[in-house]
C-alpha cells in the first residue's frame, strides 16, 4: 500500500498536459456519448418538449459505431501509456541521480538547515524576541557546554545593543573583493560515466533539490539568496544582528552562533554545535569576524550551485536519452494501433510501407542539406 499510493499520485502528476486531456476527453465520451443506449443517443430522451435531445433528432448511429470506439480506446490508452512511460523514466533517471548525488545533497542540506537556524536566531534578535542580558547561572552553564566543543570561546554580554545597519555599496564591493572571484556554474552536457533506492528516496531527493533552487534556500529569515551577491548581503545582515546581540562592533563570540541550537527546553544540541564549528571554523580565541562568517556561508553557496549545475547536466543527458526512447515508444504504439484497427497483416504492411517511403526521403534531405 505504501508503494502503490505514491505510484498512483506520481502517475497522475506525470499525466499533466496532453496525456491527461486526451484520457479525460476519451473517458468522458465513453461515459456520456458511446453506446446504443437511449441516454447515449439522446441525453434528455425522456422528455418531448425539446426535440434536440429526443428521438425527433436521430443520432445516426455514430455513438455505437466501431470506428468511434477505436478512436476513444486509442486516446485513452495513449494517455495512460504515456503517463506510465513518464513515471518509468522518471523513476529510472531519478534513481540514477539519487545514487550519484544523494551524499552531496544530504551534506549540503544539513549545512543549509544549520545556517537557517542561525538566521532564525538572528531574526529573533532583530525583532527583539531574544533577551540580551543573560548573565544568570543558566547563561554560565550554557557557556560551559559550548566550551566543551570550542574551549577558547569567549563572549561578553551587554544590555545595550548597537543599531543594525544595511551594507553600503562600497562595503558590498569590498566584501566581494575579499571573498574572491567566482563564476556561477552553468549547465553544460558532459559524458557521464548497489544501493537499493525506493520511490520515497527519489521523492525526498527531488524535494531537496527543489528547496535548493528556491530564491530563499537558507530560509526566509536568512533572506534572498538567488545570486551570490544577494547571498553575501544577507549573510552580512545576519552577522550584524548577531553583533547587536553581543554589543560588538567587530568580531562576535562563537557561543552567540551556538545559541541557535537551543531547543525548547534550553538544552544545546551537541551534534549541531560540532557541525557549526566545522562550518565557521572560529579563531583560536573563539571569535568570528565578518569576513570569516561571510566566507563560510559563501563556501556553502558555491557548493550548492555546483551541485545544482551537476544535477542539471545529468538531467540534460537523461532528457536526450528519453527523446531517443520516445521514437521507439511512439513507433511501437502506432504499430499496435494499426494492427488493432486493420489487422496484423495489413497493419504491418502499412507501417513498413510508410517506413520504406520515409527512409530514402530522409537520406535525400540529409544529402541536400550538406
């Protein structure tokens, strides 16, 4: 049941477009217009005051015609078969992409979620939802837990916080110069050279890729990050909010970032703190500078875009392969329909006759084109 349900939903989704239209049209015609019943011939057969819909307007027998039945069956079967074909290719290529890129996606998604937590904590500071004068015993215990993973971390708290300012154009250019040049990767088709993969894995994998392609991949609290410049500017905004929390005009203590891992019970998530240390690599004195903070997020952004380009390149190859398979698919479908309408022998004669006509014509056109 767990497998059949997603397959049915996926088939309906893949039927979007002309497969759904012709299947729905054929099905409605089968239900409303086909057959030799009184309803099929005249929808309002029981009344005698509207001659358009009763026996006074003869149907001509078309509703029960055998050719009409073949046309409807062809449309319905083509729509269903095409949807199933799309699902099959989607699962085949989806499993290949999952096996090739799943580890990278998991790694990047973990980093993105952690940056999103830091950004959410920063947003709470900006909105004034977080107290800045935590000098109680709980605060001391919190710092002790953080020092287990970053022993030289140091922090200072103050009741007053500086106002958070947006970046100026010169500041943005200076940061771009410091983080270094980097070109956005573009999709370019290259040659591409077992773990059991389930349908659920493929769906979750595609959902993760969709979140990476979003304009706000690090969360709405982080801000717009469609381009590298926008990502850097949003990173600076998050850092300024963290500065406001510590009343610092320069670097910030790493424990301020680690506060984003607090759960509702006030406990720190040790695993997430370790990952944050690996992401930001604080200085020996346990502090983070603006440049260091921005570079760390910039590295994740670049990995994210490189992964997206790699997946797009793989998808381009998959699309080219599917187009080749589509030629064989539609040829076989037309062959089956011809054999069903005109019989096996006559259907094959028509197909091979058409093939004999098209083959020399294709060679003649290719020679004429150079």
